[in-house]
């Protein structure tokens, strides 16, 4: 089931707003100067830095991962892809209850290809981008499925 593919991504504030271009005294528009992000885990960034991080780091890394998985479904890859329609008005809370609900006791409703993609491509890439350990059975702390998804029955 391809709806599972919308899952595990973009664990926090997505940068839907781009920096305004700088305008020199002569009026011509030049390249935008952007502040350098500190090399710290995502959770240590300010709200503005998180938006910048999502725009500069997460979107460019995750867009090809999603589009290579399903070019048609993810042709329009944007903040709403993972954060839902609230992202357009600045709501980026995760996990996102609008993503498919997970029930680890029965994952049969999801396409095996989607589960493998999330497990082998999406989850490790996001964990690395966010400078978090990847949640695994052996290491239950870190970035994992429930960083983006809620659990069926409201348990997560």
C-alpha cells in the first residue's frame, strides 16, 4: 500500500519560507546570504535555524529518496508531504497523526516495498541528517518510525 510511503520523514519544523533575496543599493537582486548553521543536533537548533536546516539540508536530501521510490506520487515534494496540510500555515508538529497509523503487531496492510524503503532509506537518512542515533531493535532510543507516525489506537 503506497500510502505508507508518506511516512517517516522530516521529523520537525519544515522550512516552507525561503529567505528573501538581498537587494543591493542599485536595485538589482543578488544571491541570498544565509547564515551558517551550527554543527549541532537538530533538537539544539532554534525555530528559525530548524526552518533553515529543513530547507537547506533535509529537503534536498529527502526529495530524491522519495521521488526515486515513487516519482509520480512524490512529484510534488514539499513540507506537507510529511508534515501534512498544517505545514502551509506553519504547523510542523511530529509525529503527524495524518500519516498512516502503525501497528507493529500487524503491518500486513502496508506494501513490503514501502516498509523496506522506510527502513533502509528514509529512517537512516533522517537519523543521520538530524544527528540522532537510528532507532533499532537493539537500540530503541533515537529516530524511528514513531518520530513521524502515530500508532494505531492512539498508542504513540
